[in-house]
C-alpha cells in the first residue's frame, strides 16, 4: 500500500509540477504551464505527495464556457502521474478527492487524446462520457469543433485510412468528456 498525502496545490508547488513533467516526458502534455498560476487561484487543484515529493496532480478550475453552453463548470485541465507510480489508481483518487470538494450539480469537462488509452479508460470508469470531438486547426494550432457533418460517432467509427483521407491524424483529435 502506497503511503501518501493529498494536498491542495498552491503557487509554491509550480516548480514541483514543472519538474515532475520534465522528468516524466509525455507526448500529451506540454512542460509549459502558462495557465498554472491562474488555475491554482480557484483552489480545486490537488497533488499527491510521498515524503514531500509530488508524484501526481490534477489541475482544475471553474469556468463559464460559452462554447459548451454551460454557465458554470469545472475544467479538469491536466492530470499527471509520475511514470514510477502509474497503475496505483492515483488519477482516480485525485478526481474523487476534487469531486468531493465541489458542488455535485456542477458539470466537469476535460479534453483528452484518443491515443491516451490508459487515461481515457480511467475517465470512463470515473463516469465521464464523450460529449464532443475537437480537431486541431492546422493554421493556428487551436482545437475547435469540426463542421456539423462530422459527429463524435463519425470520428470514433473512422478507420486510420478514413482519417488519412480527410487529412486528420489521431494526434489532431481530442475528445471532450463530461461528467
């Protein structure tokens, strides 16, 4: 059994967050966390510590999201678990801890790569469901909802050959999950 403590993350933890990401490269996560200070102001981001070392964290914040037609929601911006501690259920522990601190009627939204299978399975097991699919715009790098003719179901059912024909690769697709 892993002996750990869950702590609310504060600005003093930013350097530990960045160090953890840099020491555990993951192609789905950028080591540049420009929004981190703003996110930590909402006080719903938590980390798991073993002997004062940060080994996992969830960065979340409150948002009024016009695009998703939600007046208030929680954005689960980033989950991260050190490669030395994967398969210990830490992502699930962090989500349940955070969820216990917020109003149950507030929806939780997150964005995930379909290639990040482990996290996708974790989110589904936590009760998240597929809401939308967004695609990276080749010109500006922003993720946007595709034209209406392409539904989430359409992209899930596409084969790699179909995706290539449409000049979209799986790295350019993200699932918007909600709970």
